[in-house]
């Protein structure tokens, strides 16, 4: 699972870099409300509901609250915008090769509870594990070589791997991605398919519904309310809510439909 260190910088009083933090539910709710302070309360409640882990009875699990909060940040800012971007460009004919880096380096400096962090693959892309003076193991050096070969091959041929390696094209109907991990090579589906249906599909509808429900015409208040445009329409403060889509491009190879150049 992708994690992010941004929580530690933004909420230093709540988290510890080296060990898991007991985070009561009220603190979980408080932090969600701070992160999404520009959203309506209904939207924030939807996020809290989505990430409360009801099916696992984790709502009062103080350590689960920390994990769920980390998932909120990773899904909203990184994973789901990337999925949306991949869906859009693949629907327009581009060939998309999607990868998900899931390997946690054995000598990782951040706490184990944080898992694999945003940007962790960069050390492998640039070959740091091949520096024998650095504390990487043999499997991690092999992983770095595989990743560098994939980037190089993609830049030269438009395909990241040879035909004997399983890395299907990604598209919205078949969101299959290649997993980069030192322990094994395999493909996955999604990633975070259910969570990203919430962020990319359902969540924008909440903002749109609020916007539509806040519109009022002069026929409703013919005498008492001033008009603000030629259509005699004004809107409440709810109408200022706009769906936010952060197009952070990570974990993805994109190739134009008609070739590399």
C-alpha cells in the first residue's frame, strides 16, 4: 500500500516517524476535517464514512484509524488521480503501461508502519542499490536493474518489457498494472479499485448535487431577492464548491497511439 510522509509534516503532534500511533476516532475525524476544510461538511462526512472500516469493525481501533487516515491521503492525492488520468488517456487511444511499486526497502529510514512511501521507487530508477557502499540487499539490486531496464526499453521501443514478461496494457475496462517488488513479479487489478470509484465516481457527484440544489431562481423570491445575472439566478455559498482533481502523474507509462515520436 502506498503511504505518504506528508501527514507527519502537517500533523506533527499526532504521529511518530518510527512507530505506529494510537489515534482515537475523534482525532481521525478532526484531521479529516482539517485536510478537507475547503469542502462542505457533507463531503467530509462521506470521506469519514468511506474510510471508517465498518466491515472489519475497526471504527474504534485506534491503530486502524491511523492506517485509514494514511489511505485517505494516498488515495485522494496520488493513487486515484493517477487512475483517472490513465483512464482518460487510454480512452483516447494512448497505450498505457501502469506500474505499482510495492517494495519496502529493508534499510528504510521511516517507520515500518508507514509501509511503502510515495517516491520510494526513485532510488531504484536511478540505480542507488547498485552502489555497493549503500545498505541494499541482492534482491533489491536485482529489482533496480529490472526497473532501469524497463525505463530504458520503454524510451527506446515504447514497450517496457519483453514479450515473455506479463505486463498488459492498462485501460478503464481492464485496469491491470504491473507490480514492482523484489520478492516477486505479478500483475494486479485496480489499484485501489473500490476506493477510486468513490473518489473519481461518487465523490464529484456530491459536490455537483450540492451545487445544483443551491441554485435558486427569481420565481422563488420574486419580490425580496435581487438578481445577479440576466437569467435572474443567484446561488448560495454552497455553489462555490468545485470538484478538485489533482492530476499527479505517478506509477505510469503513457505512449501515444501512433508511436513514440
